[in-house]
């Protein structure tokens, strides 16, 4: 899933300073699962904003609304009937959702309440961890199912570096060294000979470095003129 | 000989090679480089010039190399993958060769979070093993990574670092094998304090025949005090400082600990020299360059061969 963090209240307060009527828009997908911008978090943020405003002698009208997704126009369009009643939308979706909501309402101010961080998994309740950077050319078959691009601080293809210590990454003692994990896994799979193969220079053009990416499935498209 | 490198020439003659290190200054003063250089003049066979080590911004490694070259040194240009993509790397390699640099040390580089710009973006377009292969491809095949042919190939003696003490231990010799396969001519190791563990690693290296395919220079760093030894053990990842060493330093009065550290370093060099496959020593006396001459002499490695 896409994982994100809610921005600090102070930062959101600063963004909404000029507005008295805002639409606070949650998203029911990934950002709900990682407890950052779902219905519950929309409620919490709305209360916090109202309380702060009131404390400073001001007022703010907030409509709380959570969409099934903010990455599809068919869901975003559900706010059409009332969106114009508000001066600004504060989106609690991931970066994709925030942008797509803004794209649907070009004349409307759309503000981000979430810092989108990574593609990851739930380690345990309340803990999420990065797994993928969407580089567009997966090499997990070579690395025992553990991604060095996303999980090594230096994205080394032929790691580990000299900073691997007791299974941990030198950058953060709470982070496992990806290459320790890879070596352990290759050993378990009886594939340690894979480690001896040099992984060659990566093609980054399939990643963000090649420019913004679009995926097209012609067979699924609906012809424009029909 | 593949290159005009002084260390390659000496290694081919079968000499036990001595290299040291010179960290560029945190400013644009060329005199600071010369001052450090003067401490190492005629003391060693080659001087490594670090590339923004610990991710702290310093004078560029290549510029410092050129200053040392003008002083008569044969610098070993350190190049890290942290700050440059493959375009800049290949371009800098050509530029370095054009300026008369004969040795390159290919490194990943310390993560930027340790330095003075922890908010920087890192590059890591390629890693150190891929960098070794890049230099080899430019030098031996006369080709760029993109496949085009070069006009004038860079003649660089290719080095890399290896840490025999980092985890996971079981792949350390295998990893050196990858570096050799990628095209590495010489290796400088992380500083060794645990000679026993290093010997074990060298045994694995010999079993794979790697010591015949690349020259291994054993890294040493003199300890200034028991405090420094403890600090390194605790805080520097992949550093193996045995307690016996810390105890030995601590048993000496504080004002004599530095001298004891030098003594330990000299003893260690003598031990390392006896290990089959060790072709030289790399003395990293960080901000203590003035002691290198004394260490080299006490280890019986002075004067250096012509």
C-alpha cells in the first residue's frame, strides 16, 4: 500500500489560515489502512482545527467527507454537488489523490494534509515499513525476494557496504541491513551462489529518472469516438 | 604493466608497498594540501586522497590529487558513488587520467546522513563494484558504459576497499571475489586491529586464489588513546577492536598512550607483513599524518624503494 503521515497540525493551520470554510477530504484506500487520512483521521483533524481556531477567537466551518478513492474521477466527482460551498479542499489522500482532486477542480485551492512516504507493508499494528520504490524493473528474483533499491540506504546492487553491523544498517540501528537479509535468504534458499554474480549497472530509465510514467493497456481502453 | 602507476610498478617488482592517506581541507587553501603532503614526502609509495569522507564537504579529491601530483606524489584518487551519476563518473575518470592521475580507488561512499549535509539527495546510480567495472571497461575495452568507443583510454590502476570485519562475515571473501571479477587490481582493507580474524579472512581469500589476482594492502590506523579505541569499537560500524588492545592502552599512563598506540601499530604491520598474500600496508593516520614517517621507519619499511 501507499503509506503516508499526517502533516503536523501547525503546518496545516498555517495553510488554512486564509480560509473560513473548508472541505476536509479523506480517502478510504491505502491512507485509511495506514491510519493517516481515513474517516477517523478526518474527524480528528477537523476537531483539532476547530479547537485551535476557536482558541484564537476565530471560526472555521469544516465539512468532513471521505471518498472511496481520490485516484479515480468517478469517486472524486461525488463532491461536485457541494464543493463550491467551500473555499478550499484539504485532502488527506496520498500525493496522487491530492493531485487528482486538484486536477478535477482546477479553480479550487487544494491543500495537502499528508506527507506521502513510501510503498510498504504493515509490520504490526501501528508499524509500517518500506518495500518498493517502483523502479519499473524488478530484480527480486536475483536478490532472494528482498529489494536492495528500496531497502538499502545506498540502493547497492552488489552490497553490503562496510557499514553493515550485526544485521543492522549504519544509517539507522533500527533498520535491518537489506544485504544481510538478502544473504540470509539466499542461504536459506540454497542459492548463495547467486550472490557471486555481479548485478550489472541498472537501467533507471524505467524509474522516475526516465520522466513521469504512464501505463497504457490498449485492450482495456474505451475508444474515444464511440 | 597496465598503467604508469608507481604502486603497480613496485608491486610488479615484488616490493612490499606502503601507502597512506591525505584528507583534503575544508576550504580552498592549496597550501593545506601541500602541508600534509610534506609530512608524507618520500615516506610512502602512494597517497590516497579521500573524496568528501564521512560526507563532510571538503576540497575536491581530484583537485587535491593534482596538487599532490605537482609535489611529485603518485596519488590514489578516491571516487565515491554517492555524489555522481554514471555520466559525471565517466567524465571525471577521463579528466583525472588527462591530468596524469594513475590510480583510482572505487568506493560506495559514506551515507550523507553522517555528514554536514544530511538533507542532501544521494545518487548511487551505480555501486562500487559497478564502478570498478566501469573503469575497467573504459581502460581495457576502450568503451563507455553506453557502448561508444573512446578516443584515448584512461590508464588507471584500479583499486577498491574491503572490510574483512563487516557483516555478514561469510560473504566477505566472496565479495572480494566480485570486486576482482569486476576488474580490481588492488585492495586496501579497512583498518585491522584483530589480526587473528584478518588472517582467517586471508585464508579464505587464498583458498579462492584472489591474492594472486589482486594485490592486497592491509589497512592500519594508529590508536591515539584507549578512549579512541573504545570509541571506534562502539561507534564505527564494521570495526573490530579486541578488548585486549583497549586494555593494553588503558594500562599505560594517559600521556604515553599515543606512543603505545604507535608501538601497537608497528607491531601489527610486522605481523601483517608475514601473512601470505599481503602485498603492502595502507596507513590511515587520520589527522595524524606527522606520525606516518615514524611508523614506516619503526616497521623497517624505510627508505622506500626507488
